[in-house]
């Protein structure tokens, strides 16, 4: 497969996977993995699709989380992470790795906001406990059609 075809297959997986699994490195030096809302899922989050249209090549990802969560402290200490998407029934998985950043931009928080999140963030998108993370992955590793592939995203 050519890199462009691999990217297209990767985008399709990212945009349809139920969840994203984010792994950070804890203070104890061990990986910590948790399921996150997959804000790039077109069906689950149709109001956010426009945020990713310019990111089909670089595979940029946003996550919404609590400022008070352990993952924020872990990212502050070590921004190296990986994110995993999969369709297990199709034996298709994708791991993206790179350095994640904490985003303080109020406009991005508002653009990512979804109805019902008030239960997590009572003061809305600008709630002090609402934080956004952004990853521009450097490397993609995947299993697709009984083959493993890997490609760099650093030059995108």
C-alpha cells in the first residue's frame, strides 16, 4: 500500500472508531491507558467534523478532559503519548504517537463543546475544570489486511 492509501484508511478508522485509547506515562514510570471520547467520530460528534477537515493528512486529534485529572499532571511531566483506535472485528488497529499539548484557547473549547457536558463542566466550555488536549502525531503504526504498516507524519 502507498502512504496516501494508508493515510486514507487511517482517517476512516479514526472517524468511525467508537473510542480512542490514550496512553500517558505516569509518575510511577508506567503506561496509563484510558478510553477517551473520540471527538473525530463523524456519527457521534457531527458538530465537530469541521474542526478536522484540514487535518486529513496530519491526523491531528483533540481530547476534552478534566483539568483536575491525573492525565493532565502526567502530560505536564511527560508529553509523550500514544493513541489507539480499533475495529477489533475487522482486525484493524491504529496507534498514533507523539507529544501531546495542553490547549488553553477558549474558542477551541467552545468549538469542541457538546450538549450534555454540563454534567462534567457545570460552568460550560470555560469551566476551570474543562481542558483540551491536542496531538499532532509523529508516527502511525497499524495492522490492516493482515499486514503491519508504519509511516511518519513529521513531514506533513
